[in-house]
């Protein structure tokens, strides 16, 4: 179910819209607790099927024409699951549950043949299941898990910028070519997309990981982040 409102302002070349929605899903696949899907010949036995529901509100302000154009959008959305055999049958957050999602896209025509573009994204981190405690069995530290997806990754931020230089002076030429210089994640923000609980091997059996070499614990968390800064130069040719 969805309802949408749209309004266009011709004098300012601007458009605003607001939409609210609610969705219901069936036969949603999830893995049972402590599953081992990797190279498992009986993978079907690890799967559990349940239902899901999502709801949210989407807001958009857009300007399509003019020397400065682009859009601003904000989305509030929630996604929950309910699966028999998982989380004691209680409702839990889905991996796609990211309540806040904000984006800003700006295009500015600096000169006739130079276009500057900036793209800013900020959104809530994805939920994941983090251990709530540990116990020792046969001299091994074993994690204890509580509620499914009980923790959330840090907020995701990213700014991308680019400059496009049109090489041909006549825009009506049959062949169009340009150079695009872009920077992915220009602010080099550390965006974490995974958390691992690494095993610290004992002396004589291997080298401890560098996450926490002074700790005597046998498990140590570490974060994995995406590319922090990536410039690129692209040549575009259009017939």
C-alpha cells in the first residue's frame, strides 16, 4: 500500500513529492542460529522461512533545469522480520533496516563545457548480530548470542565529487567526447561494512592478530571498512 503527493512549481523549475508506504512479505529466507552455510552440502537444512513487513516515508525536492540543479531526498524506513525458530519467534530487525537515509545531489554548470557534480549520502548502518557474552569450554572462548540483529554498524557517510570537461567546442557535433575527473569518498570517511570476532591463537600455535596484541582474551573484534579515497580519470566518447 502506498500514497503519494506530487507538486510542480513551473516558475522555479522545482518539484516536491512525499510518499508513504507499507509492505508485507511472505516466504522470506533467513539462516538458523549458528548455521554453517559455507561449503555445506545440506544447505537447505540451515534455511528458515518467515514473514516480513516494512513501512516508511519518502520526501523529495528536485530541480531538473537551470545552471544549478539536483535534488535532496530523505527517507525514513523500517524493515522487520518474524521467523519461526529464530529470535524465539519474536519480531527482529532485518538486515535492510536502515531508519534514516539522506542524499543530496548537485550539478553546477561552471562554464559552457565544465560541469561540477557533488553527491552526498548519509544513512543508518545495517543491523548485525553481536555476541552478548562468552563462556569457556575446553579452553576455547565461545560466543553467546542474544537477540537477532541486536546491534547496528556505524552511520554510513560518503561524499563523491566530479568535474566533467567537454572537449569538443561545438555541442552539435556528431561525435562527443569528454574527460571526467572524479573522487570517490572525497572526505576519506571510514565506512564500516562488517565486524568480525577474530580468534586469538595461543602461543606456539600461531601469531596473534594485530587488533589487540596486549589482551589475553581469545576473541577480539575488528572492523572492515570500504575504500576510503579513490580518485579516477575517465575518457568518454559518444557517437
